C-alpha cells in the first residue's frame, strides 16, 4: 500500500498569523528547526510561506515589520490522499495539504517528500535483499558488464566463495565455467543446466536475462543443489514403501476399512469393506457415501456425519445383505485444522453381539458370585463372632446378614446387656460401608441442652462457651459410614423432629447455621425401652418411631435362651485366660448353677462375672464356693425371683403376683406414676389396680392425678 502525503504530516502543525512579526516567526522557525511555515489569514486560508532562509537574508532590517511583507508566494495545493510519488512530481518547493473540503491541514517541503521517498526506496531494497538472502536456492545477479551485484548465502555455500570477494568482480573470475556471459550476449534464457562447482557440489541452474527498454541490463542465475533432489527422491521412495505397507495393512485387517477425501469421495477401500457391503471396486471408488446409500449398499454414512460434526463419530447401520455393522469414522486434520481425509472402520456386529452377550452373562455370573460371597462373608463373620446356639439368636443372625446388604434403618431392641451394640457393629462390618466410620452415641448420657450440638455440630459463636472454630457433629463424623443411636428412647421430644428430618432427608443444619449439609449415613437405633408404649403415652414421636422401625430386631434376654449360657461362659473363660495368662476352668456344678441363674444383667453381667471369677479365684478350678451368694442362694433365699410354697389356682396366683409387684414398685418409686414406669404399664393401669386390690392405704406413697 503506497504512502500518502497525510502520512508525512507531523502531529503538531505550526502555522503563523498575518499579524505575526518577522522576528517572532524567525525565532519559532529556528527554535523548532523548521524550513518554513504557512502564514494564514483570519479565515484559515494560506497567504504565503515564511521561509527561514528568506528571513535570514533580511538581518539588520526592522524585525518588527509584519511577516506578510516577506512571503514566498510559490506553492502548490494538494489533497491529503495524494500519493507521495505523485506529490514529488509537483514543480514547486512547497506543498499546502488540504482535506477534501479545502481546509488547511499542514505544509510539506519538497525536501521532506524526497527524504520520505528515499527512506521508502531503501526499505524496499532492504526487504528485497532479505528475501533473496533468505532463499534456499543459490541466487547470483550480474549487471550488463557481467559484474556480480548480488551473491546470496546459498550461493556462497554452493560456490565456496564469500559474497565480499564475489561482489564487484566479473562473474568469470568467480565461476570460470559459467555460461552467464552467453545469456548476457544472446538474451536467451537457459534452464535446467547441470553445473559443477569447485567443491564438488552439483546443481541445476536456471539463467534468466533482465530486460529494460529492449536491451539486456543483467542476468539472474538460480541454482538448486542436486543432493536435495536426491533426498526428495529418497523421501518419495519412502512414501511409496509406506503406501505399500498401508495397502498391506488395509488388506490384512478383518474389519472393513475405507478412506474418503474432504468431499466424501472414496479413494481407497479394503477387500473386507467390499465383502461386507457387497459392492465392487467400481461401485465405490470415486463415489460418495450418498451414492452408496442410493445404491442400497449402506443405510447411513458415518463419513458424512464426520464432515458435518468435525469429530470422530460412531453409529450402527445395515448393509445390503441385511447384516448389522458398527461404523466408526475418524477425521484427519492438516496443520491448519482442515479435514484432509476420513478413515472409516466397519465391524460386523454379529460376532460382536455374541461376545457382548457372553460378557453380559459373565458379568451377571460374577455379580451373583460376588453377592453370594458377600453373604457368606457376612454370615461367617456374624456366626463366628456371635456366640450362640439358640434358635432365637440364629434367627437374629440370619436377619443381620440380610440387612447388612442394604442400607435400611434398623431398630434393635432388648434389655440392657443383651448385645445390641455388638449386633450393630457386626452389621456395619458386614456391609458395603465397612471401610467407612462406625460412630455411636449414647443419647441418654448427654445433657439435653448439649445433645443437639453433639448430634449436628455447631458454627463458631453459635452460643456462649462454644468452640471458637465451631464443632463437627456426630452425623458428619459418620458420613459414608454407620451411625448407632443408642438409647434412642432418651431423646427429648423437641429434638425428635430434627432427628426425623436428618434421617429422612439425609441432610442436617449445624446449630447457628442456615446452610444444609448433605450426608450419606446408615442409621441403626437401639433401645431398652418399650417404644410403642412411649408412642401411646406421647413420650416418643410416632413418625420417628415408624421411620426407625423399618427393620425391627428384638434380641431376647439371656434367661429366655439358657442354651447360650454355657457357650458364652466358655467363650469368655477362654478370652480372659488368654488376657491374664491363666488357666482357670469351671467345675460341672458351677456350670449347672450358672446355667440356672436368671441373669438379669444378661450377657454383660455374665461377661463381668467371668472376669471377676478368673482374677479373684485362688484356684484353677472355679467351684460354687467362688460364686456370689445371690447365685448359689447361700443367704437362704431362692435364686428365683418368685418362691412357690404350695399350689393354688392360677387366677389367684396372678392376683397375688400383681399385688406383690405393685406393692414393691410403690415402695421403691414412692409415687403411682413412678411405679407405672418401673412396671412398664400406664399410670391409668396402676390407679385401676390400686382400686381393684384396695391398696391405697397400705404404704407411704403419693397418688398422682392423670390430668
């Protein structure tokens, strides 16, 4: 793009007024190193040019005279878009530049325009030199006398002569065997001439005359190293070999392979492709996928989809034989991101479907074996770690095996000491959550005002005395694991609704926070209370009870499964003998007495008793003499909680037992409401029984109202 005169104008234009004096104008021209400046009238029209050299000739005159007295009137007006080369042809030394509307833009001298042209020509010459010097082929230029004017680095390399020694000499002095002088004389170009230089370099030369005004003014010779052509030949041979290899690969593949060009035309196909589609080479080569679809060889085209989506595409289609094939198309891009080829792969789905069915069957079989293995692993763990031979505990173990495979909520009930916590831990260890945490909390052991923060955690500053950094709750600790809520019946009513939501939604809110926290926790609850009765008494929320009671498990007390007593005694005897490095054992009479004992504290009482007997006994054989009096009845009382002296009608016996139990409960509880709790009945039932048996005056207790 050619430069225009507006490109030469300086950003700051200095112009003078007709009222300026000669001295002020000269001072400005000298200060800004200007050749001259335009003098404008009040309307911005040029009156003339104040030329510095002209003003200097008037030294000694009255410098206070107006500048209009000494003005150069020879200038030309040009538009701002005038090309610089055209502007240089104007006859005047000064050019006034105006816009298309005739407004003054600035002033240029012929000297400024000439310097700009000279700089432009030098730039062009340098660029041309850079181009020639960067050319890979050797280039030599000579003038009409045969004097070398250009000798690029490639020519230096081939000829073996530095450019500094070649330029300025006659070409024959540099290359004695050259035919360039012939071209200078005849003006006839010479092409593809073989030349050999002193260093043994063999090249192909093209010599072209330079014509101007009908005469030869020089010659340009271009040389290409033959060794590069030989390298290209070797590369071509390599490409041919690769092409043969590709052909062999195409034909040896079981899959059908095809290659299409960017227009979707098939340029190469394998025999497997032709066999699958039922087509002949002439039906495919040079044709598009649409042509094959129209001819019935294919039902769809993966190559067209690749061209449209510009990414790998896979689809299922049918061929002429009716077979289902799986087609995959992969685009091949050039360096500019254009698709240059598409490689299509066809695979017969008949065998693939068979293999898929076999894999599916194997997967299902593996899954079944895995489930059976998990079930047997859980069953083995539970049966080996739960010491029991009774049918009741066997049913509990079977149920625990089943619920371990799912995430259903479990409610374990039973008296204190029967092993609710043990069952809960075994369910966790036999479940898919075994690698997650097992967290338990005793809901009855934590003060009511702290229970919520222990369960759900709290944010910093949630309440007075709170940890400065906040506190994570039990629910969060158990995330991706199992949470055992022991003594669930002790949870206050006001907290039960929050617990219900946490279990139901698997989501909690920390105390002092409005941001929900999503969880993945399996819930197991345990209690020794009669939760259905508590629901009836409105001491436990009905909705929470049903949410917990998805899988109920009631562990019977030890007195209802006496066949488990001896195995448990033997089990704990072995454990504590190993722990304390002793060799204690029970006598047969000791076993008999312990088996008859009612064990109100259940397995926990039995375990503690075995440890106490082992560490306190001074003999290896533990006899009845080592047993506590309440077990051996050495204090004169029967070990049984009820003593039978004679037989009476069963109905009378029921009344006697009820009277005795109610009287004892009133003595211990000191109130009718507490007696109802001790006996596990409603307060209304106690009042009704008191009236029935006329017991209101038999002891010192308080009769409370139902209101």
